[in-house]
C-alpha cells in the first residue's frame, strides 16, 4: 500500500524529479530547486518515512518507495515523462521506477549509487544500525554517518555543511530510518536492468566517496548504453551538497545535450 508523499514543486517546463539519499529528505535539493526552477519544473519528494512523508510499515522496500513516488506524481498531475535524479538510496528507487514504468523516465541521473544488492556484511551493518537507532535514537548515527558520507575535502574545509548533514541525520525519524534500512537490506540485484535502459543517462560519482567508489560507478555506467560518466574531484558521497556547481553544471549540460 502506498500513502501520498510530501512533494514540492517549483517552476514550469520539463519536470525534473529529485530523489534524496538516506537518511536525509527533499531539503538536500534546495540549491537545485533555486537554480533549476528557473527553466524547468523542479519536483522533489520526501521518500516514505523521511521529512514530512509518513511511515507505511516496518519495511520500506525500494519498490514501495518507487510506487509511492509514481502515485504521488500522478496525484499532483505530473503524468508526463520526467527526468529523474536519484542520489544513493534515491538511485535504488530510480532503478525500481525504471523497472516498473520505464515510459515515465525521459532521462535518468544516477549519483553515488549502485545497482547491486547488499553484501552480507552491509546487511549486518544495517541490522546493527537498526539496533542502535532503536535504543538510542537518530542522533546516535549523526556523527559517524556524516563522517562516512562526506569526503575528506568537505570534512576539513566545510564545517557548516558537516553540521548541516549531522543535524539532518539527527532530525530523521527513527522508524523511517529502520524501515528504510530493512528495505535497502532486502533490495534485489538490479544490475540486469542496466543494459535495458534506453533513456539518456548521466552517472555522477564523487572521487572521495568512501561508500560507492568511482571505479564501481564507472562500471555501472559502462553497462548503460550511451551513458555519460563523470567523477567529481574533492567530493564525497553527497555530491550535490559537496560540489553544487559541478553537480548542477554536469546536470544542465546533460539536459541540453541529451534531453531538450
Ligand atoms: C545513501 O546515501 O542513501 C545511503 O548510503 C544508501 C545506503 O545505505 O545504501
């Protein structure tokens, strides 16, 4: 069952739909909203259990998240094919959207994400994180997780962003965190879908990303026919927050060359 998601839209034109990382919210796309709503219809959602979107149960699997996004777009009259951008968990959801409704995807932007399923070790880490969050709350994750997500350059040169990411993690709903962790742990290997993608695709990676390496993302890009791949220097996992101009410029250039 899906429940309507909290959704924000600004501007007019081709819809660009942004899917956020775990355990953040649509607020991570505020800079993109400001820039892209000048020429496009910017759309961002809070995935189930994050920001202002409700929890739906114990496990939010990636398919449920994808179905929730599609029905929320329908409810908001956004039925036409859109450009979808997913960062990390948002990318897992985007792969499910491509499986369920490829006709809705006019173009795809994959940032700091992967198509493969969790390893046994990552599943165990998720179960440990669920334990900690259930006992101690989301704040207990904030510092270690922000450290892992942000690149070395951001950690040493951008304390404001480090604090912002920490605060966003600490503000996340523990139930939403646990449900998404269970959903990500259960996600299937989506690699076979990569060779079927016909929408123009852009794949972006951060050179300092300790969670998904540029080498892994390059391999993913090589499986998507005609995709463009860029690895952004001085950048960790949260590409658009760590290097906003590079993220946005690659995005806009891609739209101009491959989509419009
Ligand atoms: C994210 O940034 O969304 C997470 O790293 C995804 C994950 O935990 O696999």
